[in-house]
């Protein structure tokens, strides 16, 4: 899966201060590895991580159980999940950051920056790594 993440949050994943990625929608497929696409101004695939587990909870329960793992303030968390009944938590493990990022245009695959995430095939994921 190729996941769009703001650069500030990607940095927190890479430095270990954010070990749960938050989403509003649960992936419809089983996913084990995530390629990190940093949004503007970086606009590159900068690394990857594996998913240890995925949980779906109410936002209030998610905050009370895991708040120290999100790398965001309560205000940011509440704003992100405003009007949502569920919060999807992706537990991050085995993080790897690339020495230099990969531009999507260099892949010649037709993949565009995802709004949230997009599934990619194993061949393309291997080529990127």
C-alpha cells in the first residue's frame, strides 16, 4: 500500500515518536507493508514500514488508550476525527527511511499521489525498495 503522509508526521514515524498512524477509513485488503509517500513540498516516496496490527475504535477510546503513540496533540486528533464514529489505528513497526526519496514520475507506472492510500502490486513495491 502507498500511503500519503504529511512530511511532519512522516518524520515522527522515522524518528520513532509516532508509532501509530491514524486513518479515518480501514484498508479493505490485508496489508503488511506500507510505502510512505510524503505530501507537498517533499512529494516523494521516502521509506516504508510494516503494520503490526490494525484496530478500529471510537475516537475517544483510541485517544484514551493510545494518545502517547500518535505524535499529535489532542486538538489535532479531535479536528481530524471530527464527525467520525471510528478511528483506524495502524501500529507501525520495522521502519526504514530511504537515503533519497523516489519520485512517482520516475517509476513510469502511472501511479499518482494518493489522496489517502492506494494499493500497489508486489513487483512495483519491490522495485521501489
